[in-house]
C-alpha cells in the first residue's frame, strides 16, 4: 500500500477519532492536572510521531508541511481555551504559516521537493492541474475584489469606562455625605450572622433582618426590572439597554466597592455620572427622585446580604485597601 | 434512613401503578406526586430567600413586587398551574414544576433558576411550593392526574383524548425548528379557523382577539402573541419548539380562559395547529441569557433609485421579520431593506413610571432617496388593542440628536428627552383607529388611522417643548392591521429649523424610539422607550463594483502568464546550460 496514503489516513482518521472520542474525555467539567485539553493535544502529537516512526512512514515534504500546518490550525481553533477572537486567530495562524514555511525550506533538498509539484503544474506537465489553476484563480481574485468593494456597515464600537471616579462628597436630599467616611447606618451587625435567616420570617426577631426585608421589598418594587430577580443584571428590561445593567453576583461590581460609592451611584444614577470619560449612556435612574435616603441604604444592605458579598472598606480593619 | 424508606415507597408505588396500567383497558388515572416532607425544611430556606419577593409569604402571589408586574406572580394557594402535562384543572406533576423553576417563564419576571440554584435546591423548593397549596391536597386520594402529553402514567382510551404522541413529521432542524412540511402548516391553519382560535388570539395570532378576558382571580389577562414566541411562558428556553404549542393545546392553561382542545383535535391535529402557530413566529437570533431576540443595533437605510414609493403595501417595502442569516431572503426581497428589531422597555427612570409596557419591541424598515433628498422610516409594532379615548391616543415617536454636528465621537444626548447641553429632536405621531372597537372580529382590511404629527425639542426630562416652526415630518402612510400598527415617517434630509436634525448620508446617526399605548392611558413620560440605536443612510452601490473585479481578474491572468513564461524560461536556461541549478549537498 502506498505509504503516503497510509500516512494521510493515519493523520485524518487519527484526528477524527481523537477529536470525537478522546477529546470529550479530556474536557470534563472539573479540569484535572492530567485530564485537560493541553495534555490531550500533546497525546495527539505523540500519537502522530510514534505511528509514523513505527510504521516507518516518510510522506513527501508537502504533506508533512500540511500536517504541521493542520496541527497548528487545530490547536488554535479547537484546543486553545478560552477561544480567541478571530483577529488574534489570524495573527497566530500567519505566524504558524511562516513557521511551517521555514520547516519546509529547512534545506535545499526538501525545498526543491516541495517546489517540484508546483513547478510542474505551472509549466504544464500536470496539464489538468494547470488548467484548473489558471481558470479558478482569476475567478477567485475577481470574487474577492467584489466582496471587498461591496459596501457593508457594522455598528460602531464604543469603548467606555466601567467604574467612574467618585466625587469626594455627594449631596442627597439636602444632606452632604463625604464618600470616604460614610457608612451604611443600617449595617447594625455582622452580615455573616444572618446567612441562614429569612426575610419576613425573621424580620421581627432581628433588627438586621428587618432592614434586609425592607431593602428587598424596595429592590423588588424598583430594581429587579433591570438588575434581575437574581441580582445578576438579567431583569425583564435588561436586554433593552446598552450597556447592560450591572450584575451584582459578579465579583467585579459591588464586591469591590464601598457602600458609600454605591450610595452615590444609586442616588445620582446615569445623569449623575462625572463628565470625564463620557459617553456613559447609562440608563440607571437617579433614585433620589423616587426613594428616601434610608430606603437607598436599605437596598444596598439587601444587595450585600443576598449576594453574600462584603462591601469593601477603607480603614484599620480592611486589608484590601 | 427515612430517605431510604421513601425511595422504597416510591418504587413500590411505581410498581403498583405499572400493575394497574398493564391491562390497558380500564381508564386508569394516576395520583399526584405526593409532597416529600423531608425536603420541606430546605425548600423553605430557598423559598424565603429567592421566591418570597414575588410569590409572597403565604404563596398568594402577593409579594412586594406583585403589584408592579403584568402578568402577576403565580398564586399558589389554589394549586392552579399553567404549564403542565396533566389534564385541564388537574394538579401538575413534579417534573412540570421542576422545569418551570429551572427554565423560568419567558416574557414574565420569573427567571430561569437552573444555573442559579443547585439541583437539590430546586427539588426541595418545588416540594415547598406544593406545601403552599391550601385548597387542594397532593396526597388526596380523590385527586386525579392524567398525563396527557407523554401518557406515561395514564391510558386515556380512544385516540382523540389520548396522549399527544409524536409529531406527524420527521425531526425539525436545529435550534430554530425549521423544516416542518408546508402541508402540516396549511392543515393547522384550517384547524385554527375551524376551532376559532382567532376569537382570542386574533386573525394573525397577535393576541388581539378579546380585550375582556380575566383570569381565575379576576385580574385582566391577554391571549398569547404567537408572533413573539420568545414570550411564551412555557417555552422552556427552546423558543421555537412547536411542542410548546402542542402542549398548551393538549392541556389548556389552568387559571386562564385557555381550554384544552383534546375533544376537538386528535394528537396529530394538535401538532398541525402547533406547526401553524409556530410558523408565525419570526426566526431571530435569541440571546442565551435574556432569552430575547438580539436587537439590530444598526438600522440600515437602503439607497433608492429615483423616488421612494410611500405605500406600506408596495413591494419595495416588503421584508421578512426573520433574520436572513437563518433563512435566506427570497429573490424579490433580497434588495429590500431589512426589518430591524428594536427592543423596548418601560420608562422607569423619571416622573410617572411605566412598569408594564404593552409593546415589547418595534420593527423598523427604512429607505432614502437622493433624488427626493428625503428619508422614510416605517415603524411597526404589535399592539393587541387600540385606544378608544381621544384624550389618550396611541402614539409612537422617533428621537434624534437635534445638533448632530455638535456631538463629538460617540457622544449622545441623554436617552430620555436629551439634556441641557445636547438637545434632541422628537418626531411624534399620535393616532386613533377609525371605526374601531376592541371587541370587533378580526378585520382583514385593517383600520385607517386618524393621524397627527408633532415635533418637539427636548432639553432634558422636564424641558420638553413644542417646536415653534412648522412641522416638516409627514406621515405618508399608516394602518392598524390584525394587531400591528404600521406608521411611515418621511422627512427631508435638510431643513431650516434650528432644532431639526440634519441627516447626512454614510454617517452613523444616533436614533431612539418611544411608544405610548393609549388604551392603558399612557401619556407623556409614562411610555415605552428604547436605548440609542444607530442608523445610517447607505450609499448607492458604487459603479466600481461592476468594472473592478474583471479588471483585477484580468491583471491576475497577466501575472499568471508571466509566471508561466518565467518558469519556462528558467527551465530552458538550465537545460541549455546557461545557468546552474542550486546544488544539493553531496
């Protein structure tokens, strides 16, 4: 049997088997030190080398080049995780292609061997290949030109700042609050003591749970439309807005902010954002128009209790600062 | 150990049920899944942290959120559940409730908890919810449940009343469930006419049939809009699956006026009605998290040779609601403008807030003409019922930055009525349907609209003023047809007014939309809003599109000829010994 064909089959069938049967085994939900996608990839490469060695296969250099290129493509497209954006993918593949070319042209012999079929097609020794190439290539080029001239429009990309710089003070309902030193007046106890307490049921037993219940009530009358019943920013109206509402479950939002910062954001909303780094385009209402000061504080208390996050503190007790 | 006992009991009861069913002749019904008392304590914990806010302390559907929600949260006390596999009026199976909690109820405030709560938490909260049912008892021996969908627990005798069974077509394709043979869709349409589904759901299924319906608790309720299947409560995150409809027809929706149709329709016929209903829903890419169609953030206005035909019915304005990346557009629609999907929400930011907007989305199609120097925007939306009160007309508006030339980069005015530094230009069309009554039977011709247009300048939420200059925006055509409002705006690209937006071509222009439902007395800031979108007046196709590709191809052919000539020449030179080949190492 033709050894080139055997080599080709080893590659193609091997890849199919590895990708469909073995890859799922190596991508479990819990990634282990052995059961992970990169070990899988190394195993696949090892399989190729070992089978070629044992079967003493020596495919022509153009096919070897194809294998090397294909392995790179497979890695960047399917193995590498998380998936990379296509612009990056193209950059990587350009570099990988250059590498493959270097591999092919490593010495004059391999390079000549690689060139041989190409030259034969050009001068017409492979008549059919020549005809197909000479007709197909100009059509392809013409088509690509058409595609590139055809006007197409993508919505403009808008960059934005995620966390605005807070002001030193904020004035809500006629009272000025310095953001550095204002604490939530309803945080009357350590939050973790109430992990297994219930709103409504324990509202009469603990002052803390009374405030949480009141804060939750306000949240579910006003805020859940955008920030969601799960506080994950996926409320009924969330899909309408751009940027989308904040996700409080995410460690990048309330978990890394001071309560006073949130007090300022809730009170002033989108219109109260500082001028620098505009446009903000935030749909967040200025809640001071609808809620009393203590209601805002209670909502904030509730958000931390519900998500289990602790507000960031700047002070002697805080080490994060 | 109690747990072990429970499992034993469960297995025994299954065996017993299987024994009863084996003969298959008797009309045997199952009993409800009893409450698992061991799970109540943990279920209560979940309930009082996650569910109580909407469903209330006693499960009466009266939590703090309830009054601002339409549809209201479920009242558990009567044991009335909409999405089930069991017969009308019967209690649900555990699996039904579990699926509801897991996948949420689309188009309502009930989110999908499947990724948020653990499996055990979901199982236990379902048991707790069952314990909140007061008027009925899951362990009552007189309670019957007949599984009319899969028929696992019951044999309902003759085929008309039997389980739903498999659809009469082979599999559907992909996440959009395409490929149901047209004959089934057509048969479904006939059954839809015959069974008078339109009495509630309207002539084209937009839920515009009956304005007077109430649910079991006396709250107003509307029929589902089949053209927005992503809002079907029982969609289970598989929006386009016809099973959703087939199940609703088979079981009815408890607590609502929706009956089951098992007397009237056999299993395969129910599937055919489902096929028809399903075919009405436009295929859009659905966001996996919000479960709504992904909005088309760029509204592309198509360049029109000569003049635009200002008629909604004209072929040049026809387009499909379906995304052409999912089902490619037919040949005659290919050059037409796309219908862009605009997501709408209630205005809950300033002044009188709107927590229950009646329009979930708008569709916008647009053309412009260089010859006329004018742009046309066709705005459409589904509205079940129109206003009958001239004090509260229906209305829809387009908002633009009034001083586009002064905006820098991505800067935009505030999205509700602009701000003090960046004014907005608002084109508002207000209208009443002529000779219309909400209780009319479906009218194929539709209703003409009594139209008035006004232009406003917005300089902030509380600084909205009538433009003093004469209105330059025209409504060139409009109609209210089978539950859909269609309004075509026209304006010249350039106008005189100080606060008129001057519309350039080939430039991204921010644009947003407002909508008022007169029947719900929406007016002023009590409205539905969108965020800022972009629109662009696309240029005519460049002439170079037709001559450049052949030129480049010809150049490439020359290059190929040169390459062949060069290669042959080099060969010849080698052969004649004029040049030496690169030598290989020995």
